[in-house]
C-alpha cells in the first residue's frame, strides 16, 4: 500500500482544513489560508477539493474514483453519495466511535483484526458498513490498556448522530447511513463531481 509521508500539519495548511479533522490536536501556527493569496483557477479549486477528501479519509486515486463511480450510479446527488460511502468505511467508523486517535491509526487497528462487525472479525479498512450493523472491539482486545487510554483521550470527541455508541462496551450501532450534514468539516462535493464530469 502506498504511504503518504508528507507532514500532516503542512498538508492541512495547504488544503485549508483544521488538523482537528485529522485527529491531531496541535493547531498549525500559521494561518491556514496564508499561502492562498494567488488566484486559483476553477480546475485548481476542483482538484484541491478532491485532494482534501482523499487526504482526510486516506484513500488513493484509484479507489477514490471507484467510489465516485458507485456514487454516480446511486439515487440522489453524486457528491452527497460519495460522502456517505467514505464515511461508511470501517476505519472511519472506528475513528468516529472514538476507539482510535486518527483515521490512520484506525486503519492499522482494523488491519490487525481488533474489530468485529455483527460478531465477525473484519480486517479490511475499506469494508462498508450498513444500517443496523454493530461494530465492536474484539473480546480479546478489550483488556488492552491501549484502548482504555484511547477512550479516555477521545472522551470529549462528539460521536455523530448516525452512530449509537456504547463506550462502556467498546461498541456502536449504525442507526442510519451518514450524510453531509454529519460532517465536522466544510466540503464542496459539487466541485469533485464537476472535475470527474469533464
């Protein structure tokens, strides 16, 4: 798997997003939009919006385009459907539950088989959850001090409304599918739709 080793804070500054979105508590010292004084073309804005979503969810170009193709075939707006698909990835759900400090960490924990979906162990970070699914920490991993520490550190993180979290039992139920209103960052998905429609 390809790794992006670019510093998170530098990338956040370029894309104009808060490091908090990535699970990083340090704020960038410089103004996020300080380097964006030059006029950006329409194509440049579209490209930046796509790079922003790819960076936030840690998805490479090929799978990202595949998600866009699926979103285009679904009912409703393609941009909103794309957000639903990205948010319903298992690694993102683990992060949203507060059982990982960052999405990168969540991806690694899923790969190491620490989580179950409806009682079955799943080690695929891109696994898409459905409404009614119950995501839980594997029984054998619950005694680990690592997860107890993470739950303490993420205690103030707001769990989205589409998840019914039970932190005492390290689990959560998907009450409904996520949508754009549930996001903790600004996005203009219509720019991505325009970019791929060219």
